[in-house]
C-alpha cells in the first residue's frame, strides 16, 4: 500500500471507468433479457463489485468470496422479486 503515486491514480481511474461501463451496459441491455438472467446479471455484478472492494482491505480471499456471494444472492433475489412483481 504505501504512498499515492501515478500508478495508483491510474488504477483507480481505470477501475472507475470499468465499473461505469459495466453499469451502463447492464442498464442499457439488461431490460432486453428475461427476468431471470436480468436479475442474475445484477446479482453477479453487485457480488463481484463488493467482493473486489472487500478484497482491497487485505482480508482473506475466502472472506471476500463469502461476502461477495452473500451480496450477489441477496441482490439477485431482490432484483428477481422486483422484476417478477413489475411485469407488463
């Protein structure tokens, strides 16, 4: 970890751009999917994002995986419920 340098700043900007691109793509193309894959995509995205952020705290890989998986399941179920109850 150490001091902030140009590499750290570039990495942070790159991660932000990738995150924004994924959110944009999921928001743009997600509604074209059926409700199950759409909810699973949001769950996977949220789980991966939270697992990655938690891994930056230097905790164990298993704990990062467990927290990411828990968030993915909760987000996927919540999204599925929302898409199921708000169908056209």
